[in-house]
C-alpha cells in the first residue's frame, strides 16, 4: 500500500482545485452558458446539479487516470469524490474552503486506505 492512498487523495484534491480555478476563473462565461443550456434541457435544478457533479467526476476520472495510468484508479477517485460532493450538498455543510478540502481529503484518504488494505 505504501503511500499510494496519500498520493491519490492529494492528486484528487489538486484536480479539484484545478477544476474550480479553471472553470470558475478562466472559463466562467462558458460555464454559465453551459449551465443555462443544461438547465433548459433538463426539468429541474436538481437534475442540473447532478449533471454538473457528474461532469466534474468525469474530469477527475480523466485527470487521475492519466496521472496514475490506471482507469480503475480514475473510476474509484471519481466515484468517491462524487459521493462526498453529493453528501455535503445534501447535508448542507458549507463551512468554507478549508472545511471542504479537509472533508474531501479525510474521506477520500480513508476510502483509499480501505481499498488498498484489502489488496495486501
């Protein structure tokens, strides 16, 4: 297992920061237009939000699959990140950037520790 779990959680956090900075900073206008198109296509804000989270999971899948040269790792990383995002949106936890990062990093680290502990 070594420190692979740590590197996965770290790169997933970096991937999430890149996603946030690039889409909200560089491509903000495109992002807003895309959200409008998706909102007009689907029936509700919840569906639009789920599509957004799914697209974000696809982004993380691609990034981590390329970084670790493993589509299995990409799928696991995207799924755990999606689950954590859905959880804290449903639970209504919004305590700021550091809380968000710590929540993701902690849960994702424990998830990967459990996955890799079962492989040894």
